[in-house]
C-alpha cells in the first residue's frame, strides 16, 4: 500500500461522503426533488443497490487495476481561435475537450458543458486522478463564452480553477438547484447564475436550455452529500436539439425526456466509470444504448471516457463495447478524437481512434 494510494482513497472519500441529518429549512423545500434536508432521485424500483461505501473506498485503496490508464498517447487535435471562428455560424458544432467537457459553437456563440481544464479530478492539485491528455485548447485561449452548463458538483464536472477563470468571462452559468452557491464561492457573480429545477427552462440569446432528470448524487465534502441537485440537459439551438446526460444511472427518466422533448439531433451520453459496485449512478454501455433509444435521438456521442481513471474497467472498454453495440443495432455513433469538430446534422465517417493503442 503506497502513500499515494492512501491519499487517493482519502480524496475519493472526501468527494462522495455522507450528508448531515436533522431538521432544516431550505429555499428549495418546494422542489419535488427535495426531501429530508437534501435532494433525492426519483423513485426507481428497478435501481440496483450500491455496495457499502466503506467497501468501495477500501477497494479503491487496495484493489488491483489493469489497463485503466493508457500507455500510448491519446490523440488530440489542437483547436485554434482561427479554426473556431471559421466554423459555420449558422450551424451547431461540438468538440470534446476531455471527459464530459465539451466546447459547443451554437449558431455563432460558444458554450461549455462541465468545463474541466485542471490536471487532476480532485479537491487537491497535487494528488488524485490525473488527466491522460491535455485539453485541445488552453483555458486562456478559449473564445468569448456565452453560456456554461453544469450537470452537478462532483470534482470531475465542477472544477474550481476552471470556474474561477471563467467567473468574469462567461456571460451566464446554468446549474441545477443549489449549485449556485458553489459557483458564488468560486467568484461567479450571482447575477450571472441561473438555477433550474428539473423540467425548468431558460434562454441565453437564441439558445434555450432545459434541466431534465438524471439518477445520480452530489457532494464535495464529508458533510454535504446531496445538498445540491444534479441534472441532465436539453439544449435547443435553432431547429436542432442536443441532449447531455451529465452523470446518471439508467432509469425511466430517459423515456420521459424522450416523450416530452425527444427527437434529438445529437445525444451526448455518459459512457465510462461504471461498475457493478455502483450500478445505479453510472450506466453500462448496454444501458447507454437503451437510454439513447428512449431519447429518440439520431446520433450518439459517448462522453465521460478517455481522460480520467475513475473506475476499474480498462480505459478503452467503454468505447469498445458501445461501438460494437451501436454497430449491431445500426445506430449512428460519433466517437471523435479529442478536439475533433462534429457538426450536428452533417454526415461524417466515424473512426475507432483508440483501436491499437495500449
């Protein structure tokens, strides 16, 4: 047992520990998602049980990992300001920055989902899961940002150094209920933050965003589990709709979203960091495919992989499995390299860029 493994286990416990109990008053008590002093998932009798937290953290401490970190270099296509400005301003474009972070150019305006530019997904800059690759564009080189969408407050999705940089530079931040307090502590002015409950919508310019259900949890310390809400998101830009799952286990929420809003031109669905020990908060590739079909989407773009080691599967297994499943079902799948531009609604030739890499 090394000191690094011990410190990493402590950090992981720190990220997802238990919340306080007891009576409370909250400005969010009217939300259907708020109960017993915290936010809760929608009832799901089919949700599979999660292993005891102490067992999970002990496994992270002493468990053996094989091929969870790539040996070879992950291909990254650098993005330049000139290239971004040259993208068709009448179209919608998506570029993976790594993990669940994407840069979107929506009819001429730039947006970010769960921007994560730090070297580690951790509350500590000196330890914790380390990036496999650099972002395709430096944080300081980003174009003017119209909107930032945050799915929940875990460290691999809400990165304090990134938000502190964007605080005075992004026009508006869209977050689930109570996540605003996290952003305010990172220097984001309150008047730039829009908090939304599930099924609530807001607009920034010509883009409309809607917070939709997901099945997950939140927390950044030992004492604040589920003090903030988590969400998936619908992004309407012109005639096209983009879905972003955030983190979520599989539930009938995807069918509800598909029925109420569905017909998505592109669905960015989490694909990675799943495990049989925590089956209700992340989806397997098979569940990803079912969620995609529930949403009635046209193109599947898997995210939440190829950047951090946060589980026990190999680094490439999520992509291996989901592309095989998509091929078997004749689903149009996009697995772009990090930094590669995907233009929504335009045909492209997909490549399994990770095949052959160790």
